[in-house]
């Protein structure tokens, strides 16, 4: 076989391989749960979010990286195997609170890829950066919190503060990731003895709060009763005040009428007032009006006539 024929055959074979590569690398598909970014000579183009069949220039001029749109979970402090078993990493989760107590804290971070180009090219290991940022955020928040807050009612605030701080760090790093949420899985003391002691303290504090609430309830009840009694006393006093005012007003009106009569007939009115006063002061006394000579005046019927009992006669025959 001649050299020319060998070169021709090799050229055809190489051309076929190149054509096959071109055919196989000029199209790609994107699923609904995926997003793609086309890379042209090492430069990332705008991300492709539409699902379906897409075309591009053959490799090596262009290549495509397909990433998921789904929400990912970063487990900090533990790892769950496929059979459901959980492996804890106490050295990673051991933290110091603001009042110098040691707690073990693990959590889950929900995140997703929002910029495929930055995710691929702005860092070599974006998930490791996310893990380190999560560790820095939770340690910072736990370090400024009291142990009571971390173990009891302050967990929601710790979650919110950790999420905000972590989101700020990730935005600063600009690695194409967005933080969707942070969920504390568990915050506990490092050993059983300390946990038992803290539980006893917590129970005592809850008992104290219960007693305090009961005392406040009793105080509020008594205050409400006292306020009701005060209102009732004020209402009765107001009623008595109104009645006394009305009574005084009526007495003034009677006096004004008497005074008007007195001005018209002073002598008669004076005598009438004297008589009425005597009748009210001495209701059971017998009143006699004497003249200057000492004789009783007969023209006023001051006394009721004495009733004489009837005389009964006995009926019968006489002898």
C-alpha cells in the first residue's frame, strides 16, 4: 500500500472522527429541574433555564455544564447515611456561648444555585466555602447568646440571626449561591451530668415563672375587684349626691313658696307656721290658745271632740 493511500485513509478516518464529535457535541437537553450554562473558549455565557433541546458550537469551541435547580441541604455537625443512621461530629459542633458555657449545635442549611457561571468559576469549591461560612456564622451567633436562649426560647432568634449573617457572607463571597433557610436541629449540653443539672435549673425556673404568673393573676383579680368596688362606691355616692341636691332643690322651692305667701299675709302665715311647727314637735300634746285674760280661745277646732261611748239599756219586764 502506498504512502499516499495511507495518508488519505488516515485523513478520512480523522475527518470522520471529527465529524462524529461535532455531531455529538452540537446539541444537549435541559430537564425542567436543571439549568445549563454554555462555556465558549472558557467564558461562561448567560444561563439557560428553558427545558428542552438546545444547540451549540461543537467541542472544543463550546461546552455545556448542566446544574440542578433543586434546593440542596447542607448538614452541619452530623451526617445521615442511606440506612438512616446518624453520625455526629462533636468536634465540629462544640461551641462556647456568651456566658462561657459549652454547647453542641448542629443545623441544616437550605441553599440553591442561582448563578451557574459564578458557581463554576468564582471559586474552586463553593460547597466548602458554604460549609466554612456556616460554621463561622453559627459560632458567631452562639458566642453572643446566653445558654438559656440557646437551649430554650431563643432558638428561633438564633436561627434568624444565623440565616441573615450567612446570607450576608455568601453574598459577599459572590459564589452564585443563595441561602433559603437555616434550621437548628439540636442544641444540647456536652454530657449527661451537665444536661441533668441544667434540666433541674430549667424546671426550677419554670416553677418560679408559674408561681409568678399565678401571683400576678391573683393581683390582677384583686385589683379588678377593688376597681369594681371603687366604681360602685362612686356610683352610690353620685346617686346620694344627686338625691341630696334634688331634695335641697325641692326644699328651696317649698321655702320660696312659703316666703311668697308670707310676704302677702305675714301675720297669718306666721301663726300657721307656729302651729304647724308645734304639731310636728308635739304631736301628742293638747294645744290650747289663750288670750290675754287667760281664757281659752274657742274659735279654732284644735282638738277632736271626745267620743262618749253609747249608753246601753237593758230590756226586760219590771216589777
